[in-house]
């Protein structure tokens, strides 16, 4: 029996890739790259499965070009780059890895936060003189997490993981805002509040929402103005959720103490990005899920891809 043809657009970890190659004909071709786009377009009409990550857009146009497509596997959590309605209209199943990077992102946010509130005063290039050593030690002071309130917007898997670490690990007070009632899923102290109350109370605002309609610039000038003076903003969800221009303005005026961003709109940000060059901002290139374990977990979406191709029910179909 011929093996099904699967196109992988943004790579897989070695073990899942080897597993997939034993069971399918695998073509690695990224549609947006100069070297891969020609191969991608040539192989797409015969493709039965597509394995993507963040940057491959699966829309109606692509589906027309892939008449044999039966399943799209998203190695990750967000599904904004996949038109699920269009896929279902064509009878194409969509599968993903909803819990693959939960721990990695939760830990990453805490790491960003600690870097913002605790001046470490590291030195590595040369030894400090006695006066320099004492100057750094005496003049730099930080804040303690147990004295701060964490406001989480979006209490899904990652939001809950972060809240648990912050509350039980560091003694932070946690307030949150979510469209759903998630109280039964919480195993740590946290209080559901309105968005305005969350903004008024939070020392740290951390965003963990998807890009469903209505979430673009969910946090803009109005919301940032409601944060208490000296608050911090962290966004590891989607770049579109946060108005970067409004954030830059709030930082320049001193209303917000600092910010850490891991996602952007567009991505990567261009040379005119308003937060470049600001001393109280941490900018990272979409690194929150980049651990060995999380990347391998996301790559194992291939198990559900093969399940669909073999006529079995996938463990994690798209909601």
C-alpha cells in the first residue's frame, strides 16, 4: 500500500519526524520560502496531510489547491493561522497540541518578570573595583513577588499554569479575567474579577488570550491608563492583542514601570517598532515555548495526523 503524502512546512523534532517518515511520504517545504515554495506548490495537489506551526496560513485558497487534503496538524496551541470553518466545510480535520507548551510558557513568564523587577547587577567582562562593587550593590534594589498582585487575562491552560506557579510558588495574589467560568479547574487561590478591577489591582498584567474576533488591541490606551502606576506588562500570547504604540506612550510617560514582549504584530517587528531602544522593555523573538520538551511535544501532533489518515479518532481535534 502506498504511504500517504504529508507536507511538513516548519520542521519537526527528530524523533517525531523519524516516526512520521516510517509511516508516510514526507515532503519538507515551507510555502513562504524562496527555496521551498515551488516544491510546496508542486506537491500540494497530491498532499493528504499538512503539518504546520505558527507561520503557515491554511485558508480557502490553499484548500482549493489541495483537493486530496484530509487533515491539518498544528504543532502548537494557537489556531489563528488555520481557517477551521473552511477546513470543516471541505471535510478536512484539524488537530493540534493544546497542552504541549503549557509548562514552558508559564515558567518563561516568571523568568521575564523576575528580570524586570530584580536588578541582578551581573558583571562578566572584568572584575569590579571595590567602589564599583559597592555602588551596584547599594544603589540597585528590586521588588519581591510575594508583595505583588498578578493579573491574568485569559485563564486557559497557560494562564492557569502561570497562576499556580505565582500563587503557590512565590506567594503572589492572583486575579484573573476569562470569558468562561474556570473556577472548578483552579487548584490555587485566584479571584475572578472584571477587566477594570483587574487593571486597577494588578502590579503585573500578563496576557494569555487567543486572537479570536474582538481581541485585537484588547489592551490599548484606555486599558493601560487604568493600570496602577509602576505596573508591569507581559505579553506572550499574540502580538495583535496589545497596542504597542499605546504601550510605548505609557512607558515614556512613566505610567508603567516596564514591559516584556515575546510576540509582535507583525512578526518579526520592523525597524519602526515603537518599543525598540527603550531601557525598561525586554523584547524576545517568540521564545516562550522554545524548550527541548515543548518543541518535541508540539511535534508529536503527527500522531493525531496519522490517526485521522488511518480512520481513527484523534486525541486532540480542534475545538
